[in-house]
C-alpha cells in the first residue's frame, strides 16, 4: 500500500516539474514599447535580471570604480533592465546621486553614463515597469541638476507620460519640489513644439493640463497655477473622468484663505493694511472729506500721492525688516492668489450654458465640510442656485453647517444672507427634525475636541443651541420628530455623557482651588493676629504702626484674607451646585472665573504682606534686604499667572467673548478680493 502511494506521489511530482519546466522555458512575450523609439526594449532580455546583480550592488554601494568596470565589460547594461522593477542604470544612478546630491562626484558619474549612451534618442524609451523614464525619477526626487542634464541631452523626455498618465513636470508638482517644477515648467514652455510629435503629450492641454494645474494647486504653487490658468482658461471647465475638477481642488485648500488662520487684534490690523502687489492701497483717500471741491481736487492731486507713497514705503520697510510682518505679508499674498484662482474658475464655469452644478456641487460641499466661508461666498455669488445644494443624505447648507458645527459658514448665512436664511428655517428632514433637533445632536468628535475640558465643551454646545433658537420661532422648540422628541429632549439625551464629563471636570477643578484658598486663609489669619515687630507693652498697640511698611502689611494681609475667603465660597458653590444643563452656559463658568480672579488677588496680596513683614523686621539693620525680597516676591506671582492665566483667558473668552455669530473677517476682506480679478 505504501509503495503505491509513493509511486503516485512520484508521478505527481514529475507532472508538476514538467509543468514548471514548460512555463519557465517559454520565452516571454515582448512588451509593447511606450515610447517612439523601441531600440532599448529590443535589447532587453539578452541577460536575466540576476546576471546584473553585481552591477546593481555596485551602484547601490556607490562603488564607482566597480560600476565603471562592469559597464565597460557589458555596454548593453547601460540600457538593459537591471532589476525586477524594470529600472535601468540611469534610474539607479539617479537614486544614488540623490542620496549625496551635494557630492559633485555622483553627478559627474551620472553625467558620464549619459555621455556613454551615444544615441540620445533612445532615452525616452528607457523606462521602468511603471513607464517612468529618468526625468520622472529626477522630478520625483526634486533633483534639479539631474533634470537639467537630462533635458539638455533630450528635451523629448519632458513630454513622456508614465502608466499613471503623469508627466515629469506633474510628478515634480505632485511631490512639492518647487525649484525642479519651476525649471521643468520653463523648459516645457520653451520646447512645447516637441509635444506635437506622435506619442508625446502636451502638458498644458486636455487631461494633462487639468492634472498639472490640479497637482500645482494641491502642492501650494498658487502663483504658477494662476499663470497656467491665465494662459489656458479653458482648463477651468474641463472635467476629467475620475477627478473632482479645478473648482473642487481650490475649494478644498482651506488653509489658503484668511478663515484658515486665527489672528489676534494686532495681526488683523497688520493683515488688513499691509501692502501687496495684487491691489493698490488707498490709505489716505478716506480721510479727505472736504466739501470744498477745489481743495479736495488739490489734495487728491498733490497730497494723496505723496501720502500714499510714504504709506507704501513704510510698509515695505516693515516687510523687509520685521519677521512677523514678513510672515503676514506672505500669508496675505497667498490668500489673495487663492481667491484670484477661485474667482477666475468661477467666472469661466459661469460661461457654460449647462452642467454648472457638476462643477460647483462637490466644491460647495467640501467648502462646507472645511468651514471655508470665502469659497461659499464666491460660489453663491456666482451661482445663486448653489444655496440649495444638498449632500448624499439630502441635507442642505444650513443643516450641514449646524450638524458639523461650521461656525464661520453659519455666520456667513446669518449675517450676509438675511433674505435667504428665512427659507432655511422651515426645513424638516426625513426624520421630522427641524434645525433645533439637529443642533441638539452631539457635535462630531473632531469639533468637540477643539475645546479642552468637559465643562467648556458642554458650554460650546449650549451656545450653539441658544444661537440657533434665537433665529427660529418660539413654537419650533415644541415641535416633535418622528420619535416624539422635542429639541430639548434630544439635546439632553445626546449630551448626557458630556454633561457628566463636564460636572466631573468642574468639581475636580474647584476642589483643587478650594484647598489652595483654605491654606491662604489659615496663613493670613495667623499673620493678622501675630503683629510683626511686636506690641507696645504699655499701650498694647503695634510698635511700627506709623511705618509705611506696616501699613502695607496690614492692608495687603486684609485684602488677601477677604479675597481668599470669597474665592473659597465661590469654589464651594461650584461643588454644591446641581450641575444642570443650563448651568454650564453662564452660572458655573462665571463662578469659576470670579473664583480664579479672587484667588489670584489673594496670592499676590499674601506675598506682598509677607514681604512687608520681613522688611519690618530687618529695615533698621539691613535695608538692602528689600531688593531680594522684592525680586523673590514676583516669583510665585509670575508662576501663578503663567500656569493659571491661560485657563482664565479661555473661560472669559468662551463666556463673555463675541460668540459664535459675529461680523467675520470675510466681510472686511471682501472689498479687497473683489478687485483682484476683473469680471
């Protein structure tokens, strides 16, 4: 029985061996040449990949003498496939030269390889398995010197596409290599006539042009993208299968607009007034408000040009010498350029007689998702019907803004579209939910986590609920959805865990400060009944009661006692509060704010009282002791401010700040942006 099994196994092994022998002894079919010249591919296959292992190893180990020796012995190795990825000697040499791109010897070796390839016409056909030639590699690695050598040898390389339909210039943009991209763009414009030949591709027209501008915008090369769009405006309306279009591409660049930055008051002032080349700055014309026509004409003719010249020169001087102003200037130039691209695309799309929604629909939704009001404002201004764009679930702009807590977008709807916003109030979704039901739902995690602390997160959610309730009718609060729930019922159910999280945060915070306030009360009360310097034995009064330092001690000690007691009571009121949902809006944050302020005053006054007490004891013998005492007094005060002030600022801003709906920076900058591109 065992002998039969062995015989059967042996027969099967022989059959498998014959099958393998048949498969691997059959010569492979010749792959079609992607490039116009097929000489290199004809030479491929003379040797197997394994026979070139020594050459690959020599190039990878940067053993230049060994590499030169192997190439001298086998000239076909220059153009033959060397590894399983289909890479040639040029590909490997470019990869290794990039590792030491500052070492001229590696570039010299690459230059010698190019020189040894006598027929430069063969270069476009030296591709790997992804149909990428040597210039693709130089573009992907951002090696401008190698790109210059290759283009000088054969500029046809500029117009060859790989298997992903990427040209070398598109690869440079995709990998964000600015200098290499700029060089390739210049060379493409210079040798553009070569792209008219068979099997070469023009990078500025059709699918290639759209792909080039798309990758340029995504990489942040906005100046180049705008110049390409100016030269080829027809690309703005061209839809390539599998891509989202140029309008979507510039719309999803949320960080290219002012709303993507958070500026303080000073930065906003500099941003609005700083000079850019995209627009003229009429800084002084508004101050000329004279009714005297002759005088006004004189001022406009003589005074205004001088004043404007001085204004521009001062800003340029600040841009050159003040780092943070230089940074703001670069950001404003970037924002202006993005808006110019956006406006130009919208203008071109608006010229279409049909199908405009295919262009602005996805762009509108991605701007909603990223909370970019500048994009929405321009799209709505150009395509008024876009206000009713809906997502795959049928939600409109106001519903999406509320559910995703897009503050800037909803601020745009409330403040800039007063007439249209009323039509959005009565919208009911498929589950019978009005806007209050939607705002009662818990915000997405990435929006909630922008605010730290459960109490502040709960406060933010309550602020959204209150703001939306103010623009709706009172009876909307009593409407019920399909689950028979009112908006408040939905809010309490959705925020149950968040309310508990906020309660725990409030109690832990208040408990920590309660201990600090109690310790301060104990110390300052003891100091009040233990007078520094002692008492007069006859009268019982303080010995140094007439001294200024003693008066400072008494006043500061009393202030510390009273404020610490007040802080203690405020923190205790937080611990004993019922922590209802509405309490997180004003009541609890307000108590925590005043408690922190009182505690800060108490700590400062306590340190002053302690310093005054020390000075009273040493002022007669060692008056110089006042200097180190004054310096060291600032240490705990500064520590307390540094560690606790950020929390206090956040609480004050969140509770008494400008709120969710406000006059945004978008409205201020709109007048500037509208003049950037002629209609």
